[in-house]
């Protein structure tokens, strides 16, 4: 059996060791937060269904609540599901087992270190990449939610519901639209295939170019793209913008009857996104392309807000019919182009 390009066990150990400690809370506070967050996923789904019109099969499930180390370990498992199929193909081209083993350990440490850093940034996620294809899991990161609500000075109950609405929307997207699971796996594998190089010299050349161009703007993710990658990455970016924008639309769309302080939370949360945490944090975000995710939230929400305003939620929901009805990256930036393509000019008032 071929060796893995990543020492997954080392990645998990590294992430657990380096994950920052969470905020100081009493045992009772921690227990109450975990219990509340688990139940909020069930309560939030009723509101998500009401706003979106999407009805998943079965009963709503509670969230899985984790700490930072648990989130990092779970994402190592996700990476393993995504990367291993391509890695096995690439391993056939490798000859030096000793060099591969050393590289595997180094990559394991690097992945674990990166996930440890990210583990303090994520409030929650819907895990698409589980070993059982077609399944997913909603995860909320308790210490990050508590730390953020304290930093923003917002009502904890309202903020927790607001976060739950976002993540439950993602769960609803994937459970109410069955083909999405296979689609996102296919797109990510296509991106990885486009990223695979037969000649390591190509990667070295692009790295040198990225180092030269980075001070002028952009991220390593963007600057290392090949033409083949750009085609796939544009599709993936548009898809992610749609998912994130849809969740943002729902977060605010439930209104003050569900989250009384929603206006305050949105204003303070958006200000936090703009300000960032510090110089090192901002540099890392830019280099890794994480600023692109913030742009996905913004552009995606504008797209969904405009499309819903033009054709209603039922008309917007045609986006979930097939991969062909998904918006392109250009349509994300020009919502009316999607409306015209899907609904025709007569749909525009």
C-alpha cells in the first residue's frame, strides 16, 4: 500500500497541541453554553425553512458542539477524505519512499499548525466531507462563539441563535438539495486534479512568481493558479459565494421577532470583519486567500438579496434545480444577468 503524502495522525496531534486555549468560563457556564448551542440547531431549522422554503427530509438534528482542538481534528478527517483519492494516484509516480515519508511528516506538521491557527477563527460549519458520501454534520465551536459574543458586547442568546441560523442554512442547503453533496465533492476533486503537477519545477516557477507578485496585491491561492485551475476555481468561488450569501440572507431575514438585536449584531460583526485582528493575522489571511471568503459573504449576500427582491424566494430557489442553474462568478457580481438567464426579461418588473 502506498504511503500517504500527509501524516494525518501527526497533523491531529499537532493541531491539538497548538490550538489556543479558549476564554475563561466556569464549568456551569460551559455546560450551559454547550446545551444551548445543541438545541439551537433544532430551533433554528424551523426559521430557516420558513425563510427559504427549503424542506429537508426527516426531523431536525441537534448540533455537534466542539472545542478548538476538536474542530481542528474534525477538519483533518475532512481533508483526508478529500485528498486521499488524488494522493493515491499521485503516489504511483513517486519513487523515493524515504523522501516521501519525510515530506509526509513535514506536511502533517504544517497542516496541523494551520488548522490550530484557524481553530480560533471559526464559529461553526457544516461538514460536507465525511467518510460516508452524501452525509454531513453541523458543528458549532463553543469557545469561539462565547469569545466573540463577549468581544462584540452583544446579547449571548441572540448571537448564538444568529450563528446557528447561518450554519443550519448550510445544513438545509445540502439536505434539501440532494445533488449538492456529490456536486461539491466533484468540484473540489476537479480543483485538486487541476492543481496536481507532473513536473515539480512548474510549482517552483509559480512559487517564485507568487513571491514577486504578492506585494502588489492578491493571495498565494490566486497567484499560483494555472489557467486550468482558474476555470475550476471560478466555479467553486461562485458556488461558495452562493452558499454563504444565502446563509447571510437568512441570518438577517428572520428579523427581530427571532433575533431582537439582529441589527446591532450585524453592524458590530461586520465591523469586526473589516478591522481584522492584527497585522500578522491580516497578512496570513491575505496570503492564504481567506480574504476571498469575506468577499464571498459580501458578494453572495448582494446576489441573493437582489435575486429574491426581483423574483421572490420561490423564483430564487430555481438556483437549486441543477448545476446548470447555479450562478457563474460573473453572475454573482451581476445578479440581474442570472435573473435574465433563468427567468427571462419578462420576469423583471
